[in-house]
């Protein structure tokens, strides 16, 4: 079956760095997405990786290892506004997104 | 209109009633999607449309139907609502292919009693 695993909840301190991991098992693979979702709001796009390696975009970076079925989202210089759920999603062989349940990130002052 | 809109924002519905959730985008995106989001579960794809005039079934299509008469609109209909359809429904669109970013509407919170 198809499966996306990510931690349910994480806590970090304002100004610190946090890494949110995601492992995926999907029928085929055409890329890995990360979305941010604030409580009660719609998901918004953060990153898309299809090749191995790290892609940096400001305070956020995303890493992919296709051979390990593994990705992580790295958030630096955490701000209170980064408190949100972070959704990992794998694009399968039918080009449909398979979503993880999301990681709720709590930022403490 | 800017982006993607959904209506209603929320709705309480008696079981057995018919309900249509509306979704409109003004970005001229070819592809549109309907998801449901339930606590503790990931977003699950209900139906999708790659272009106007075509639709396809997602992971959880039973009890739902869609139509795509034009590029902008993609309504989702529950023919006879059941309590298990209580959820938050998100409509999304993307420019063309599945590797394009999906843009989400604000969601409709539906409660079926």
C-alpha cells in the first residue's frame, strides 16, 4: 500500500532550527511536496523536490533522498508565525498526491 | 475574485439531503481537485479534473460526484449525505500538470447530522 509517515507533533523554540522528517512508500514516485497549513486555513505550497539533494529557499530548506524514500523540511530562525502544520505529499505513478497526516509544529518563546 | 473561492464556508446538513459545494478559480488553471481533510488523516483526493470537460475518480469518490462544464468552476455534489461525510472540504487547482503547485481554496466545513 501507499504510506506517508511524519511525526504527529513537534515543539521548538523561537530562533532555533527544526527538522521535520517524512518517509514515503508510494507506487511510483514523481516528486515530493511540502505544504504549510495554519490552523483553520488552507494549505500553501512550500517546496517541491524531484531530484536528490537539498534545496534552499530563504529560511526553509527541503531535502530528498529517493533511494531511502526520505525527505525532510528544515526551518531556520524560527518565528512564532511558523507555528502550523507541515504536510508532506508524494506524487505517485498516477500523478496523484498521497498526503501525510501532517506534523503540527509548536513554537515556544 | 482573486485566486480560488469556495462556498459555503460552513454548512450543517441533515442526513439524506443533497448538497453541492461550489468552487471557482480565476487563474485559468487547467486542473482542479477536491479533497477532504479529516483529523489525524492526510488530505484525501475525492475527484479531479485535468481539463474542462473531463473528470476522474480519486482515492475516496463514493458518494460524491463532480462536473467540469468550464475552466473556472468545479462543483462537488453529495447526492444523499451521510454522517461519515462530515469533514473539511478543500478545492484546489494547478496550472497544468500534477507537478505544478496546487493552490487551495479556503475550505468548506461540512457537518452531516
